[in-house]
C-alpha cells in the first residue's frame, strides 16, 4: 500500500515533468546566452528627452543602471510634467508626494514612497539600494535619509499645479482613472552593451488622491521588476490594478517560461481583465512595457491610448503606439 507521501511525491514529479516539457529549461538559459549586446532604451509614454539622457550614458559604454536613473531624472525635473516629480499634481490636501524605485540585473533594488520636498526620488531610491541594507523607505524616514545623503529640499508644488488643485476643490470629485491627454508614471528600461538590464520607475501618483496613498510605482514586482537572466517589465496607469496581479513580476515570470515580451504583456492584461471584468476594465487605463535580455520589446494596454518611446542604434527616440485589448 502506498503512503500519502509517496503518492503526493509521484504527482509532484509527474507535474514537474510536464512543466519541463512545456517550458524547457533551455528556454531560460537562452535568455542569458543570446543577449545581443546591443544598447536599447524604452520608456513609457512620449519621453524622447528621458530616452536621450539614458542613451547618452549607453553610447559612452555606460551601465544600464546609470542610464535609467539619468533618464528618470528628466521628467522628475520638468515643471510641465504634471504626473512625475517637480510639477506633479498634488493630493487632495495640496501635497505633492513622490514614489520611485530602481532595480539592477542582480536583483539589487531600492525604493521610496510618500516622499515630499525632494525633486529626484529615483536618486534617493538608488541611495537606499546602495547605501542601506533595506529595499524601501517611506515618508518622513525617507526624507530624513535623503537629507542625510545631501539631497536638497525644495517646494514641489508649482503655481500651475496649485491652480489645478484649487479648481478641483470646487467639486472635489475623484475618479481613479488615467487621463489619456496626459502621460502618467514613467517606467524606463535599458539594456547596455555588456548585456546588463536595469529599470527605474518614478511618479507623483494619481492627482488628488487620498493623502498617504501609494500606488504601484515604488513596489518591486508591481510597477517594476528586473531579472538579469530573463528580462524586465514596468507598468503605468491605475496603480492599484498592477498591485492586484503583481503585474511586472508576472510578466517577467511568463517570459522565463518561454513567452515573448509581447505575449507576456498581453497575458498580464488579460489576467487583469479576467479578475476585474470587462466592464470595470474599460474604465481603467493600465499598460505594461517589457524588454528581454535579447533586446526584444513588448507592450500592451487595456485601452487604445498607450505609447512608448524606443531608442536603439536603428531607431532614435521613436514613439510607438502599443496594441490594446479594447480598440
């Protein structure tokens, strides 16, 4: 008579064998061994200036980690960008709160959330990664750390953003959706000439959100995930939705199983829609962008509004409209 343990073990081995047949281990290894050593940068939305800053690093044979940080700092410093950094629209109490994370090919990562008074949360996140034993710092603790590292504090609420907030206060209506007329979070992924893959993600979050709200952008696995053996993914749109399905991590794991970046992005969106229902999903704007270590790109969104910017030796700062579930 077989013991329950023996039966369970045989079932496990059978399932493992089937999985190995469906997703051969050679597919995983191929990601690491077939890297083209060709620099490439991709970023969410129309961000040629961010890509240009990252590309400058890569053209000088620099590291992808430096490239994504420099790229993310561009919209963070732009007062006309109302969804990232300086100039970001405030929460319902009139406070500009910033979130960011960064991750390299070896799974080193750093993150900050609910940071006020500092223009470049992406650089603070990198300092968390490189100078502490932690991954994430938030609020006053992150701000205290930033000050200790020499980051300069400043007012982030611009006159234009303050005016928009005061206008919003007249009705105080809040709907957690993304306005297709403005871009949202910037996620930026880069592959350098040495085959290193890194990513960064930075945002001021949803305009007029509840004070204290944090979305997916600083959450490793939701707004950003990087695996140097496989690929990387980043997200933009309604952050709560990416958190629900650990979106960026899910895409990388699907790539590990053999899916292309495009197929993985599509599956993540379809998974979200299955969980939320089509009627609810139509009201949301969610998009994913992915890059494999071979330099292959994927992008997919719920609604037909998502664009991304691609820079490579063949395509300099090309803005591309992604395919979408709802046309």
